[in-house]
C-alpha cells in the first residue's frame, strides 16, 4: 500500500512540476514621449468658399483648362471648383456669373480642403 501511495505521489508531483512555467524577466525598453504643442483652431483651420461646377467620374480636359479651376479627387469623382473666396457673399456673386454656362453650379464651403455644409460654415 505504501508503494502504491509513493507511486501515486510521484506521478502527481512530476505532472504538476511539468506544467509550471518559468517566468523570464522582461527587459523594459525606454518609452519615448513626444510632446506636441497644442495649437488653437483659428491657427490651423482654413475656411474658404468655392463654386463647384461639375463632379465627374472621368477627368475632363475642357474643364481642366478653365481659369482659376481647382480639381479635387474625392471618392471616385473629379470635382471641379472655381475660385477660393473668404466670404460666402463673394462666392454667391461668382456662382451667379457661372450659372449661365454651368446650370448645376453651387457654392461649396471647404474647411481645410474638406467639404462642409454651408450652414456649418456660416456659423464658423
């Protein structure tokens, strides 16, 4: 009986000893911290108004040759916009001039070259 108990004890002891995992110390590497100075919104945000005359799937050479044309590639469209005005009123005047030749022309507000709604732009 003592022999059976000794054999059972050895089996349990060695099986438990194999499952123990040895922990190796982890070397800590120094952490680099970069501090970026905070900027005010007024310094980095640029709001402009422009008149968009077309949004096409393929580039258009005729529109590309227009004076003061800016071409933006957004999603799968080439967007053709004329002018860069500081005020909504200036862009409306330009839109009225362009609407004769470009029936779908509309004023587009851009905040840091990203389109935003006119309502949001006028509150800005």
